[in-house]
């Protein structure tokens, strides 16, 4: 690695680039929203029946059997479920349980790619259908530069109304990426994207370097047709085992940033985080592609 870093050179004439990561089953091994169901039950936000229903939804999700219609029904169910929840209470629950629930299910391969992209001078953006208030602290945990996620409407009383303001799903993810590229100066032909779901084909085809990660059957067929690389991530690891590469943010920072997410797939576009300005290096980019292909099983 020392040799790779030694070859890094500043080249500010190159256009900026980014790596866009879907979250569930791409960076983490489960659904980010459904993972918090037990915590919301213990906090009194949902009942036992809702816990069982979300557990079933998690099973369907992990089995790769959730199609577009099922995802829409899940969104409607979660939107209705979180109606009336106090946002501050949800923030506190997410902040308190984030490390215990999310840290152990982060893929080592994904964490390595995030490191490599930052080394190559690219921003890292998490693009997820899950609720912004869950995705944002996870993004902070991972060291992401920005987050695009679903967001729901909050009423004057500080509670969720159950209405969807922005749904980060399918084509809307690609639209968000294009808007980011315009505002941040990204050259999409030099950008990377990673996802497990066929619903993210619009996002994948909007960049010059698309990768299918743990793809569902439909995305695998699409990747084979388009000759996109297919990667297999199967080594969850606690980030603290990777220190000092990913220092954990302090708890107070998480409390300030955290929020619902159990209302996954409910609304909003969150532009987030401190900007990392690094210089792209050809040697580092080559190392990134080599790393990705070591994970690949096409």
C-alpha cells in the first residue's frame, strides 16, 4: 500500500468524480430500516404485531423476493405505521442503537471500496430508499461525504404526518445523482455506482462505471446483458475492527444527526456532510479497479 500512496499526485485539472453506493445489501447485509424494528418496539413506538410483520418483510427482503409492487406496499405500510411518531424520540432511539445494530453488518468489501474511492480523490455518496434519518447517521459512520435518501413530512407538532415528501427509489435516484453532478461538478462518465437491485438500473446506467453487488436475479441478467461487473460481498465486519481507517463519530454527534428511518422508504433528499477534496491519481484508480475485480464473481 505504501507504494500506491507514494504514487498519488495532485491533478486539479481533472473533473471531479464520485462513487454512489446503494445501502441495503450493498454496503450493509440487511435492510437498514427494518433492522430497527425491535428497538422501536422496545421504545413503545410499535406493537408486537408490527414487529412480526417487519420481521417477515426482512425475510422477504433478504431472500431477494421483494419485487416493485411489494416494495410499494412496504413503503405504504411503513408510512402509515410511523404516522404520529415523535421525531425527537425516534432520533434518540436510532442514535442509541446504531452501533449495536448497524456496525456488525457492514460489508468489509464495501468498506474497503469506500476507502479506495476516497484515496483516489472521489466523493462517496450513499443513495438509499430508506429514511434519511436512518441513512444519514449510517453515512456518517461510514465516512460518506453525502447522503441521498427518502424523507417524510414532519408536522408542526414535531411528529411524522405519514406523508411522503420525497421517495428515493428507482428513477428518482438517477435524477438525484444528475442534480448532484451539476451542483458539485462531477463528471458522470468518471463516476462509479454500486447496487444489488434491478430497480437501481437507472442509477447504474447514469455513470461510467456501474457495478452489480450481490444482485437479485433480474439485475444479474441485466448486468450480464450489459457486461457490467458483478461483485459478491459476504464478509460483514465491525468498523471498529478496521480502525484507525474509520474512526467512530462521538455519540453526541450521532444524536444530533440521527432520526427515524423506520419509516423507510418515505421521503426526502438529504445533502449531507463535509466535502473531501482529494486529488485523483491514476495509480490509485487502477488499484481500485483491481480491488473490485478481486471481489468479482461474474
